[in-house]
């Protein structure tokens, strides 16, 4: 296909989302009071230096977030990364150094490490899925099953892990799912729903160039639905909870009827099943676990 969903690099939108998350994190930690422990034990005016060190093997994502957080928190500190987002690390590897006012470093430590750990966890899990399907033509995509407020950051982390981004939100693509049909107001089959959506979007946009950039994806859960839908030529058909055998049949029918349509497998995807799914010949595999199932990677701050 000629178009795809927006792929997230670190940009002004990601940076702004990060700043809002940092503001909330500061409110959680400090309210409008003080870091009593640090004020009691760290002398005013003292300076320090600390390495940010990986405690686990994984893939780093969020070094840009630390830079943004240091600025947003107005820490009297400098951040010097030693690797780039997307780099593989081993336990003990230093990913960067913080230097500056001791009080600021101690107060900001947990917020900075939480950002880095969460995003690196997403990147690390994504890398495992990407490596699991190496050598096939399939691509790993994320979903909207993200932490509220963290979507752009988590999608950025997926990219750091080598994955691809599905739609950012409801605003930037048409994805007709089973519940859109189940409510049964204007269309009761996938192909009828696709035609209705196309008419509506074309009328709303009133700009053929913008219409041509809109992605139309339709979910089906049976091969009979796919057979009826292929002549209508959606950009993507989402094959929901199909077995590997059903996926192979779906690919064969797509190749015979409309090879331009991309097929996306979803549902029942985990590290044990993803290889067989990829070998069925589908183009895309969407994995909600990349974000909702990721465990934060452990980092620590080593002084000196």
C-alpha cells in the first residue's frame, strides 16, 4: 500500500506529552510541599554526579524523555547520554550521566528513572517480538492499548524496539470493528460499512487529496466475510482471532482476488504464537501486549 499510519519519532507532540506527564509526576511526589529527606540530608549548594546504569539487559528508550524532564522540572543539572534510544544494553552498562545540584538530582531521581524504565520496557518487549519473526515479511504493530496519557511516548518506544505504529487515535484512520456492525444502525456487513464510511469521510473532508490519505481498515472474524470484502478493496483487513491455518487460507484468497489489500493478524498473539502467525504470510501483526504487557526495565542511579 502507498500509505501507512503515522510512525512516531520524538517530536514536538511527544515532547509536550512528556512534559505533561512530568508535571503530574512532580505533583504526585511533592504536592506543593518539600522533599523533606533530601532537604534534611543534602547540604544546600552541594553538587554531585551520578551514572544512570542498566540493571537488566534490554533496549533503551526514553533518553530524550530524561532531557525533557530535566528541563521541565527546572533541575539545576545536565544530562549527558552515552548511548542512543534503540540501543541494546547489558546489566552494568551506563546509559548516561547526570551532574549538578545534589538536591535536585535526589528529588528528580525517581521521576527520571520511571520514565526511562517504562519506555525501555516497551522497547525491550517489542524487540523480542521483532526478533521472533525475523526472516518473514510480516511487521509488528502496536495498538491503542496504551497507558492513558502515555500513548505517543509508548508508540515512540515501540519504534525504538523495531516495531511499527498502528493508528495514533480514533481521529487518524477508519477502523471498522465488530461492534460498529453490532450496533446495526446504518450497515450490517463489513463491505456495506466500508462503503458507508467512505461516503461519509469523502463528504466531510471535501478534499480528494485528504481522502486519498485516509486509511480504511475493516475487521473480520470469518473467511466468508473476507471473501465478500476483498472486492471492495479496503487498505487493510484485520483478521481477528484466526488460527494459523485460517490465516494461510486468508492469504491465499487475498492473493487470488485482490493482492493490493494488506492483511493484519490480531488476537491470540504472544511470543509462543507470533512466529507461526508471521509464517502464514500476513503483512502485519498487531500486538496489544507491546504496551499493556510490558514490564519496566530496571535502571539505577550510581553516585560518584
